[in-house]
C-alpha cells in the first residue's frame, strides 16, 4: 500500500444547519458516507460516493480534496494530483489552499513528476514559509534527482578498454587505501536514519 496517513479531522466541517440547498445537503450526506467507506479502506465505494457528491456540489473544495486522497489510496497519483489542483483553485482560505498544494505536490512526486512537484511545493512555501514538512519533502526530491542523474551515467561501454584497464590497475592500490580511510566514515553513515517524506493526505468532512 502507498505510504500515506489517513486522519479524520474536523478542520473544515459544516453541519446540516449550513446547508442552503437540497444539492448541498445531498453532497454533505454523500461525503459523510464516503468518509465511512474510506475509514474502512473501502476506497472504490468511497470514490463512487464522492463522484456523486461532486455532481451535486462541484465547487466544494473539500470534496475535491477527499477525491484526491481516495484516488491516491487507489494507486492513481496522477489523477489525485488533478483533483488536488482543482481543490486549490476552489479553496476559500489560505489553509485549504496550502493543504491542496501540499497534497498535489506529494502526488506529483509519487508519479515521478519531480519538477512539477518542486514547483508546487514552492507555492505551498509561499503560503507557509516555515512549513517543515514542505522543506523536508523538497530536500528528499532533490536528493532523488541526484541519484537518478548518477544512475544514468553508469554502465556505458569503455571504447579504450585496454588503456582503461592499465590505468585502473595503477589506481587499484590507491583505492584500497582510500577504502580503508572511508570505511570508518561509511559505518557512521549507515547508522544515520533515513529521512522519510512527510505525508498530509487527510479526509475533509
């Protein structure tokens, strides 16, 4: 299962008393039903109810956030990113906008769209400059880019194989000394815990 955190929060709650139309009330009920399905990890059923809710209330950013979280849980980060993008455009507060941008960036990163993810994280930082979760994820994405670039340069054939072999033989003794010097540093690095991405995928009621 994808790395994600499911946490029901009454952050953007609304009650029956705030419903101003039958369509809004219908979307409220469908959203609650979808959240119950998500709580039981019945993501397909939750997706069905959220899509129905959006037909009644297409401009509700909370529904788009929940849709994105559900699509992400179903292993479709590309579609999830689009849902979070829609939520961000419809956001009515800075907090909603930040959450939508963060979740969009995380989904883009999971779908290997690193450049877009970094740009979106920067937009989230513009809203919350001190957000540690954003800074950590940016750092990890940049590190992953470095590993990919290093991997692309490996495995190329050596056209001057004989000459390279002779040069490498002379370097062998020096490399052995370097390995001994670096062995102690390597052991220390192994003991350092790896940093993990911060995930902020949360259902909105």
